[in-house]
C-alpha cells in the first residue's frame, strides 16, 4: 500500500467513548496512530445532568466533577503528542425531548458550552488550524464546525447509529445534515460509505484497523485443561464463536440449526451471554458449550482449539453496516471462517465462506472442514495482516490530503 504522510498537524477528536473505556475503541486506536506524527487532543464526552443524578458515585462521574469543581486540571498528557481532555461543564440531558425546535435550541447551547471548554484547552496547548475528527457524535458535536472553525472537519461513520433507539428520533434529521456540512466523511465499511454518499460525495472507505499481534503469534502447542476450562476434553469437529453473546446482534436460530443438524459437532461459545442466550434451547443441547467471559489474552488459545470459526450475525438496522473485527481475529490464526453474508462482508469473500441461511452454515462448515489446507491458512493470515491501524490511517491521511488539495 502507498504511504501517505500527515505530519505536524493539530487534531481534535470528539466522540462517544471516554479514553478510559474498558472496551475496544476504534477512536482510541486512531488517536494513538495519529499521535505518532501529529499532536492530538482526545476529548472525553461531557457529563450530562441525568448521568450526574443517576450515577453520582460512579468513578468516571467523580473524575469529571473534580474538573468541574476545579480540583484538578482537565488536561492529562497520555504520550508525547497525545492529550486527554475532561470537560469542565455539565450539559443538559435533552435527548428525550420531542419538540424539535426546543431540542435544537438546547442542543445548540450544549454545543456552545462544550466548544468553549475545548477552545480553552486548544489555547492552552497552542493548537493551530485544527483538524476536527468527529467519531459518530451526532448531537453534542453537531455545531462544533461552526464554533471551533477547524481547517478541516471530518465525520467518522463506524456504526449505523439510526438503528439504535437512542439516536433515531433526532438523529434521522441531524445526522444527514452533519454529514452534508462536514468537509470529509470516512467510513470503516462499504455499506456505511454508500449510506454517507447519499448526503456527501466526499465519503471515503478507509477500512478497519485491528491490533492482531497476539492472534498472529502461535500459542504453545501443549495447552493445559486448566487454560481451556470446560471445553478442554472436547474431541471431534469444534465450531467456535468468540465475542459477546448479544441477541440483538447474533442469530440464535442459526446456532440452534447447526447444533441440531450436526450433533457430532461441538459448538463452543466463548463470551458473556445476555438473558435471551441464557434462556435459549442452546443451554439444553449436549453439544453446545458456554465458557462465559474469558480474558482477552487467552482468546488465541481458544481460537487455535477450534476447527472452524463462525459469525452468525443477525441482520438488522444495527448490524447490517458493521465491520466485524472478529473476522480479522479469526483469520489471523488461519482458521476457516463461516459468516453471514452482508454488504460489509464482501471484502472478505475470497477468504471467508459467506452464508445466506442456516442451512448454508451447515453446508459451508462441512466444506471448510474437508477442504482446509496449510496454504489456505497462510493466505488467511496474510490477508488479516493487511488490516492494521497503520494501513487504515494511511487511507485517512490520503483522504485528508486529497480533500485539502481540492479546497
């Protein structure tokens, strides 16, 4: 891939996740990659009134209040070129309002006081001609282009937000407008790129980065029973899934169909299960195994234990545009993968078996068990290596440079 360089720029990142989030975060990974050659201010979401009332004892809320009460500075340095900002104001909780003019009025006020706090930090750090990078923050950051006056405003689409109830009512009006007025749109799936192109022609696909280092490293051959827990004694074909068992995102019926039709296969589900999974028939089937939550560092051990990995995605508004990071993790260990066919999965077609139905899953898993070769395993691993954060951010840089050239 051609290298595109962006050096010595000042970038302000706003989004939905705080720096101390305990889940994987595209935005944090992008910020770290940006900071290798540019100065970056990562802005944590501001504290809102309802969160303060409901979660006053929460450590994150307490941390925010210390800044609001001037007990400590809101700026904390993460590395040589990267700073985290806690906002020193409380914004109003307005999402529930259904009177659009009133919501818009209060949202503009929220944006204004949010922007003043960011502007103060920008001044303290000496940032100039900033690039504003908005990670799917539709409401709080809607007016930041107007208030912060960046040299370039970028909207990053990594999820179809309007499929989620929280964003639907006001988001269906505001997100298209936010996309229209942004200078550049980048998206991590082809589905989301095409969605954004409806409102802004300068929408670019930049792929997805993943940190695959621990998956590419071959685990020790002699894995102990203690390390694999309940599944250590399983023999025969092992069909596995790794990740949160969320019934809003995974199709329980696909897994049931596989387990019922092939009782000689063992279905291994690695991750915490929601209530619907816990109450499902899967719990009663003798060839289905639930491991519960497993430490991230142990996941490669489980993946190497599997014969085939699956991603039985439920296709709905929430999931249809998602880039499934777990597919890269599966491929990084060289395993055959069967996944639900979606537009976002098309880029994997050469390396992943794509299923359109539960019966397809059974047929394709059977094929992958029979046809797997060492050469295919190596090809999957090489393909996964292409999906690094360096490569993804290089495409972001390319998009920025081409957009600025066209101004």
